[in-house]
C-alpha cells in the first residue's frame, strides 16, 4: 500500500510582514531598527481581506477596539484569517504609524533617561 501524503495548508508567511509604501514614507528610519513580526493590535487601524472570489472584507479594527478588548479583537481576526486562509488572495493592513512612532519614541526616551540619569 503506497504512502499517502498528508494534505498541507498553503504556506504561511506569518514570520514577516510586507510594509506598504505609506508606512515607509511616514517613518522610514524604523525599518532599520524594528522587526515587524508581532505588532500589537492597538496599532492596526483596519484590515482589508481580499478573497479569491473578488469579495473584500473590511474590518475596522480601531472601531472594534472601542467596544472589545485587544485580545478579543486580535483573536477574532486571527481566527477568521486562519479559518478562511484557503479562500484569501491578499490581506492589506493599515497601521496607525503616528501612534506607533509616538509610543516607541516615548518608551525609548524613558529608557534612555533612566540609563543616563546622573546620580
């Protein structure tokens, strides 16, 4: 009896994100210093999921975060994408780059001020 190969899901590129030209234009210096493998959902404004049948699912993440927890929104989005992966052509994500930049600069300044504080 010949061995049968187990059906495989489509290859996943979950270990990387391809950033848009807008992201690069808004904050080019960050690309040299950050690995975009895990982005908190609070920095996502919306997600457009383009299906193979030409239907576009628009998810307004910023609106969902007004009434649901970050964990809940992230889990629902991840579950939807995983369950429908075979039907998805592409996914577009719009980040709140100004907020991300502000938060990162603020946290960096706090760390640097503690590290170089005069005693």
